[in-house]
């Protein structure tokens, strides 16, 4: 395991009655759905969490390997995601990394994103927390409508004041971590096939990424 890794929460943090609400359950659906759409079978799930997504994917005949630096969660691979290139020696069809990279210092975001491109063939499913407030409503004709309201008040994230032991940054919380800058970092290494925020969980923003160094996108559509 990476020598500087810090376990940020205890195992009971992931107890179902405390950790899983309807919003997180909705996010699980999209993680599973994006994997199921893939032709490939092998999946690397970065972030072991409570094991629900893993169990469902295995029932759907996906071959899942879990990756986490917290050995109490009993992942298949115990290691630091910022050093993922030192331990992963094969390519997986799909990488799932949801609500993980906000837990590493921001200066490690770019190099970690870059390293992940070398360990998958088909799809990289990434989600990050978004600090913006989003208003959502249902209209009979146009159905679900959702739009962001930027937090102009108290929107500067002071890592020394606000760090809660888990998130180092959230999208649009600081100037360097604005959405446009996150896109620039990701665009250096990936083609973005899709970006969306689940209607019932506006805090999680998904990015479905394609590896430019792999096969042609049409091979997997």
C-alpha cells in the first residue's frame, strides 16, 4: 500500500442505514448501468465502499476486482490510487472510479487521471462531487428539468478550515477546481463520451470517458 495513505473513515461509516440513502442508491444504479452496457467482462472498481455495486455486478456475470487502500474493507488489491501504475500490470475492460478522487490532494488529480488511462481498454466511469446547488423539477411536457445555481456566497474552499478528513476538493469549490479546469485536465487524456448528473442525485456528476490510446470507439458501441 502507498506509504502516505491515510484511512479517512472507519468501516462502520459504510453501514447501510447511515451511508445509503435514495440519492446514493440512484448513483449506484448509474454505475451498474454503465458497466452493463459494456461488451467487456473485466471490471476494476476503485473504491470498495460497502460492496453493493460489486455484488450486483458479479450477479450480472461481470468479473470484478476491487481496489482500495483501506484493508479493513477487504479489497482484492490494497494500494494507493495515486500509485496505481505500480501495482496494476494488466488492462481491464472497464474502470469504475466514483466518488474517489476528491479524497486525494488536488495536485495528485492530474497524474492519477493520467495513470488510469494505461489500465483499461473500453470505458472509464468517473464521478466527482459537485459543489453547485442544482434545482430540479418535473414538467408534464418537457419532463425532468435540471439546472445549476452557482454558489457565489462562501464558495472558496479553504483546505485548512473546511477539510473534514475526507474531501480535499469539490467541483467549483475553488478556482483551480472549477468545472472548466477539471474538463481541461480530463481532455488531455480522454475523449468524453457523455457527461450527466443523475436527476435524483445532483451532487454526483458522471463522466463516461474513452481512452484515446485504445481501440476505436466504434468497436464497443
